[in-house]
């Protein structure tokens, strides 16, 4: 492609939403360009989100498991086990590089032109790119897909994030050493995942959470309470219904002042590192969206059911529009826009069927409605719960924490929600997603033949309880 040539599609942002949309569009025959200012493709997810956090979660989980459980499993010689933190970080960086490079490889394979630079809308069909290497390029395209994602909300008025001692998730994924004392502000998804990483590596971790519950948005409160018990047993301390009012640098250390959320006496804690993770917000800086007439709803870009914005040639997907800020949701939306533009078909995404997973140990995964949501909506439901303590494979694995809870409509038995705490909850939940997607009843799940001995059998057991009131075992 030559500079200034006309494209069918220009994608701004090469995160999971943007790169999926660009690759799918090219595969369907659209002449596509994708722009990202970050340089390496892959967006938040591959560079500073899903992938580096999971690399550290996996390495720290193995270290912790070896230290804490190998002896009881009859494997000895682990007394002198040590953590080479630099090597863990280097392996994490290798995984990130491999995957971000992999996306650029896919761009080449499918002939997506990749431009490294800052994209700014200059009209309904034009984008100016300030190239990272200097200079500017103007792109014209029949359609434009905005996929500019999100950034950390770091601006608690009293905390200045320096990404070394006072860090966001980005700095926490790149610490130079394991802190002795880590204070996590916000007990949501990032706080629990990265809090777990450092607790396993030896930090004394305290999570300060404003609400009375942990786990972030949408978590069923029964799971939230159970996880708090499990994580407390693992060694994480929680200060619930508490707000941080100051973080001060005192010599080398940090002094964190807290107060009960409802008001009351102040307390102070000391820490080597403070992780601020109180949510993320949509990123539209320097994009020029509003200037060309793209309407917002609150901070979100407003789109219709084909992801078209108020400017008919401009589409938007991923973290900058409605729905949960999750990579798989962004990916599906990117692919749907590509398919719509290339074929005119109108695929859809059931937002009630987007799974959420917290990659702690055990993991927490859910899809559909929580009990709180069903109660608030006045929906009558059946509930079946089955514990992993009654599952053969979990007992053999010596990993029995957690349960599956299956919720279905009281009259029709249609699946409404599935909630899981288990070592591999994030994998088991896919079975529930397939059920909900195809309108299954809990009885359908209860009658599926599932391999034995697997931990997934608990999904069947919980569904039996929901459908028949009893399970054969457990
Ligand atoms: P992003 O991935 O944010 O990508 C947007 C890209 O656009 C960025 O690379 C940015 O540089 C670029 N950009 C922005 N503006 C411009 C511009 N004007 N010009 C050029 N380029 C621009 N989600 C999960 O589903 N599972 C997880 O396990 C998970 N773990 C996470 C862990 C952490 C620590 C964090 C921070 C997030 C995690 N997420 C996870 C969330 C996930 O990363 C996001 O939901 C996902 O990346 C959103 O994809 P996106 O394509 O909308 O945007
Ligand atoms: P979050 O919304 O999950 O949790 C933020 C937590 O901070 C909430 O519990 C909130 O009550 C608390 N909080 C807010 N203000 C506070 C304050 N002043 N003091 C104390 N607590 C406060 O946000 P996050 O953990 O920053 O993660 C951001 C987003 O990134 C997530 O919502 C999710 O979309 C995405 N993410 C997903 C995954 C995953 O899928 N496994 C992992 C990491 C991040």
C-alpha cells in the first residue's frame, strides 16, 4: 500500500478489539490499515494487562504450590526453594514480546498495513497519523473503527503514581524486587490478581477496599464472601469498607492513612509499595472524536446495535463503548464489525453471556446473572450448588476449594447464571457459556455426558441439583 491511498477500513488501536477487527476485515477481503501509538501491537491486554499478569500469576502459583504443598504430596527436597524474581520477570517479558510480535506477524500474513503512530480523526473518512518515527501520514478510508481502549484511573487526588513505589497495574507488572509490604488500594480484579502474585512471592499484602465486598463489578456476593475467606487464609489482609485518605513518602517508606468509608478515626499503615487499582477509564485523548461529531453517552462512545457511532462511517468497539472492559468482549465486537462491513451480515453478541474470570487461586468465574441481580429484577429462580470437596478428581488433586452454583428460571428451568470457584473455573465456565448461548435448561446440562474423572463433573452435579433437587453424588 502506498501512503495516502484509500482503504476500506482504518482501525485506530491495535488491542484485542482493534487487531481482531483488522485481521478479520483483511481476511474478508477489505483493504485494511491499523494504527497504534504504543509501537508493539496487542494493546493493553498483551503489553500491560492480561498476558503479563497471567505469566506472573502462573509462575508465582507454581512457586507457592511447590513450597506450600509438595511436602504434603510426598515430594521432598523443596525446603531450599527460591524465587528468582528477575528470571520470572524476564520470562514474562519474553511471553509479551512473542505475542506482540505474533500479532505483527498476523498483520503481515493477512496484509493489514500496520502504522506505529498517533491517529487523529480529521473527518468522517480521514485520519492523520503522527508517526512514532517522525512525520505525518494521512489516511482516507471508507470506514473507520475506533478501538482506543482504556487507561488506568490513577488520579486519586492524594496519590501520585510514580510507577516505581506508588504503582498502577503497569508498574506492578514491572517491579524490580518483591516488596516486603504491599498495600493494594482497591480489592477488585487487578487488586486480587496482582495482590495474589506478590503474596505468593513473600510480600505482606494488605488490600484496602472501599466497599464491604471484594471482586469488583458483577460478582455474586456468595462467591465474593467465599473468596475473601480463601484469600485471607492464604495470607492476604483485608481492610473492608475503608478508604485511603493519604499516601505519603517518608524517607524510603510509604505511610498510608485510612479511614472507615462511613467516616471515623484515621489509622496508618506502612508499605514499601502501594498499588493503586480503583478501576479503568475509556481512552480518547487526542483522538478528535467529538470534533468530527461522534456522540458520547457519559464517557462511553455511543453506538447502535451494529457498533456504528453517530457518524455513519465511524464504528467503535471494546473498552471505549458500553459493556464490561474485557479482552474477549472487545475481540468479538471487532470481528463483528469487520463481518458487518465486509458481508452486510449482522452478527450479535449476547452481553448477558460474556464470562468474567478472576485469575486468583482458586479462580472465580461466572456468566449470566448473580443472585443479587435476579432478586433485584424480581425473577424467581432455582439454585443448585455442588462442592468440589465431593468431586473425585479434586480430591485426587488435593485441591478441593470452591463450588459451582447453577441458577435457572423457576418455571422454565432456563439457565440464568453459573458461578464457579475452582482452580480451573475459567476453563469450566466455557461449558456454561455454551449452555446459555443455546438456551439450555439446567436439566440439559445435567444430562450432558461429561468425562470422568474431571473437575468439570461438578458443573453437571450442580445442574442436577438445580434440575432435580438432588445430585447422584455430593
Ligand atoms: P486496548 O487493549 O486498551 O488497546 C487500545 C490500543 O489503542 C492501545 O494499544 C493504545 O495505545 C491504542 N491507542 C489509543 N488511542 C490511540 C490513538 N489515538 N492513536 C493510535 N493508537 C491509539 N481482560 C480480560 O478479558 N482478561 C484478563 O485477564 C485481563 N487482565 C487484565 C489485566 C490488567 C492488569 C489490565 C490492566 C487489564 C486486563 N484486562 C483483562 C482488560 C483488557 O486488557 C482490556 O479489556 C482489553 O485490552 C481492551 O481491548 P481494546 O482493544 O478495547 O483496547
Ligand atoms: P475494578 O473495578 O475491578 O475494581 C476496583 C475496586 O476498587 C472496586 O472494588 C472499588 O470498590 C474499589 N475502589 C474504588 N475506589 C476506591 C478507593 N478510593 N479506595 C478503595 N477502594 C476503591 O477495577 P480494577 O481492579 O482496577 O480493574 C479494572 C478493569 O480491568 C476491570 O474492571 C476489568 O474490566 C479489567 N481487568 C480484567 C481482568 C480479568 O478479566 N481477569 C483482570 C484485570 C483487569
